């Protein structure tokens, strides 16, 4: 079987897809009224082209579509935490958008008109919610990285482990402080 999933709770589903002989892990979670698909693998997060291919394969996977239907998740309402549109305009690393749409500002938004249009089309709450989601995604990524390092017998006292652990603490603190803003 090339696809498996595990329902952790009503708002969280872990998904695994075998693509090209390798297993890729995703987390499907419900947040702010939407279902968001987030890749866990650093190889996908660091390679937008590969991420686009694997996500496209997952979305066309019939058992995945059946799982969505059973869980009453509409494919048309599914979002990804990374842009998989492949529109080639240099915005592949934008997070939080619907499939094929831009959802938060990119470092490449260098034209004042584009930035103004982006700001004008969103409420402050939407912008802040997007920022919180991006920080939560980063926290999840670094926690997963720590877990993998631990499984490779690295831990406190190892320089790389300690640096990643400190980054994780920074994101955890930032998420907590951001939530205190009463979004």
C-alpha cells in the first residue's frame, strides 16, 4: 500500500505517502475553520519543486480522496502550508495559501503596489493568524527535527542538538507571546 493515515483526534490526521519508493509524512490539521496539509519532511520543505510533485501525487491518490470523503473534508477547501502552485514567479516559499494561491507576503514582494494590494485584501486578524500559523509550522518542524536527532542518538550536550533545541524554545516562546495578543 502506498498510502496510510492515522486519525489522532477529530482535528488532526497523520498521513503517509510512498512516492518514488520513499515515505513522506504529512500532518492534516483543522485550524481556523480550514483543513491544512503540512509536509513534515525537511526534503519537501527545502525543495518546493519536489514538494509540489509529492503533494500533487497525494491529492490525486484515490485512497487519500476516500479518506477525505469519510472524514467529511472537501478537497476544494483543503489548504497547504506551502505554496504548490508552481506558477514560477519566485513565490514558491509562501506559506499558508490555498492550493495555487498566495496567502502571505513574500520577501519577493518588492513592488509597493503588490504589497499594498496584499495588505488591502486582508484584515489585521487574517495577517496575524497567518503569522501565528507560520510560527506554529516552524515550531512543529524544529520539534520534528529534534525528534529525529534524538532517534539518531543525539541529545543534550551535542552542539547541533542544543542549537536546534534553543531555536525550538525561541519559537515556542514566540507562539505563546503571540497568542497572548488575544488574536
